[in-house]
C-alpha cells in the first residue's frame, strides 16, 4: 500500500519538519513527488516547476532505488532523484 516506506523516504531525501510534498499522478501506479523545503531560500522566489527537486515513485516496483544511495531499501517503491 501507499503507507509503507515513508520513514526511509524521509531519511533518504533528508526531509525535515515543515517540508511539504506535492504528488503529481503520472499514471495509475506512478507519482512524481515534488519536495518543497521549508528552509530553502532559493525556492521562495521560484516557481515549483523551475525547481528540479522531485522524485518519481512507482507503486509496482519490488525494490527501492534512490539515486546516490542504493544501500538503504525500505518499502516497495522505486525512487529516482533528479531527472
């Protein structure tokens, strides 16, 4: 389900209290997740689409892949960093 693996996601992407996630559906099993950082001054003056801080999550994958950190797997989502 959608509820598993978020602790690992938060750690992998260094989320802190106050950060926001925006989910954009790509298809029935894939979401693009935009990360809006609470303390990111550069993000305050720019449009969300200009900021390339997003991750794609595919709900059908059996393993997680987080670019730059492939040693930690939690949940059943494939995560990709910047495209």
